C-alpha cells in the first residue's frame, strides 16, 4: 500500500507531496518548502517513516526548497535534475532514472518548460506500470 499526503504552503502556493511504501516505511518528499520544514518533519515522524530522498521537481525562485534542512534533520539524500544547474545534491537525475523507496519507485521524466531542469516523476511498483505523476507541484493520476 502507498502512503500519500498532499500538503500546501499557502504563501507560495506550492504543493509538497509525501509518498511512502507502507511495508518498508521508506518515503520520499517532493518539493518541500523551507517555511514548512517543521510541519513536514513532524508528519514524517508521526507516521513513523524513514525519509530516503527529498526531490525537487525544479529549481526556481517560486519557493525556497527545504531540501537541505530535511537532510540535516532526517539524514535523507537530495536528488534533483542534473540540468537544474544547482550544486550540492547527492544525486543528479536524468531521464529514465529511478528513485526507489521500499518496493516502489519514481521514474524520472525530463519535462523542460517552466525551467530547463524541470522533471516529472511517475510512481510505480516493481510489478506495475506508472499510475500517477508528480510534475512541478501537480499530480496527475491514471483512473
């Protein structure tokens, strides 16, 4: 089973997504906002999750990422597009890469537009095709 939470920072209108594999309790956090670090850390701890990765769909001034704060507080890795131009990430992602958490993974799809380093991540398990996608503060689901 997938644990899924959609969170919002009302000031920047940025959506943050928490996805976790219920069996392993491993999680990824997509597009965390600096001002919401306490909220996100509290939720991860409340749910008993281990944060493996923080992922930014793009690097841009529309919000200040909490990636480095989450790494300091929870020991996760930071992953973002290799085309983002940002420095300091633990893992630079390219089209076709997979970000694993438990038996699940997010597939990286390069989708430049808003910025050259924009990526979309589609969610899947090792046995199923992608069923949803996270792209720059939006989620699309296949019905």
